């Protein structure tokens, strides 16, 4: 059986279930069973027996939510509703000083990109310049220790496979050389 719950009430249901140490479905099941048991025994439903503090809390929260929704609706009606014209395609990137000075050469030591992130290839070059030729695993460990490079769109830590794939990438391949399982800088 599936039960659809209004999204405005679902958050409250989740909070009540968490307070009871249950999942939301288990709490709903308990409420239904209590109601069915009360109907079967001929007694009034538990919510009718007396004021339940949980019910009072739910009602207070629902009243606060309804007031907030009304307030937002009034603000939406009061605001001039002239939507901005939508452009097709990908939104343009913000122009910064780094992008406007494209002619300026970049060095491995000044390896931050236009949004403050450090490129992996720049970190590999910096580590090799400091420590000399190393294996991909050693490079990955050294880069993680430095803490400047953060993998984009991933919470996975940097590993040797990622370093190997960057060094093998045709865009960056000319900057590195491999010799006896170690990665060094190209001359």
C-alpha cells in the first residue's frame, strides 16, 4: 500500500518519526493500527481521548507553516511579476580578472585557475619539481598531503589511477615523461 503525503506535512512527519526513533512509514503504521484497534474495541480513537502533546505540536507547526505560506504568497502578489527573458543554451561564465588577462602566462607555482581551484597537472608538475620523478601512487599521496588540489565533482580522494590518466591525457602528455615506472617532467 502506498500513501501520498503533502510535501508540506512530510517534513513534520519525518521529524515526529525521528523523535519516536522510527521511520516515517513505521510511525504511520502505528497510528493506523492504534486507530483500527480503537475502532475494533468500540472505544474512541486515541486522538479523541484527550489532548495529545504531539497533536498540539503538529497543529502549532502546521499553523506556523500556513502563516509562512500566506506571507510568501502575499509577497509574490505584491512583487511586479515581469519575468526576465530566458536565453537559450548554457549560461555565460562570469568574467573575472583571470579570464580577461588570457595573454598572461601561467607558471606551475601560480597554478590556481579562474575560480581558485588548482589544476591536477599543475600539482603534479609542482610535486615532481620538488621531489623529483616519482610513481603515480607517490605523486597522489604527495598531492593529497599538500591539500591544494580538490577533485572536482567527486568526493573520492585522489588516487594513482587518476594521476596516471592525467599524465597519459593527450592534452598534458607532452609535459611529462615516463621512465622505469616513474613519472618525471619532460625536458
